[in-house]
């Protein structure tokens, strides 16, 4: 895991568009990675308490499809 994180961070730094704003860009990347870990359990708790555990699978599938569609909307990286 440590090797993966080191290579991932190096790749993130290598593809940043502007070295002048590298700290801000890395902060946004960190927030994007962390927010899923923050909101995932909250969404799961809400779904399980309102619709039951079996509802987690269709809800998770819908969230994955929405995420995939949002990624496909990215046209190009500047």
C-alpha cells in the first residue's frame, strides 16, 4: 500500500496543470478522496435505516452509475 500511495502521489504531482497552484490542486485531490470516506457511511446508515440492508446494493449501483456518467462527461484535460 505504501508503494502504491507513493507512486499515486508522484503521478498526481506529475500531471498537475500548473506548478504555481500545485498545493491547491493537491488539496482538491485530497478532498475528493476523503469526502467519499466521510459521506459513504452516512449515506449507508440512512439507506439501511430507512429501506433495509438489501437496499444498499441498488443504491450503491445507482451511485456508481452516476459517478461513471460524470466521469464520462469530462471531455479533455487541459
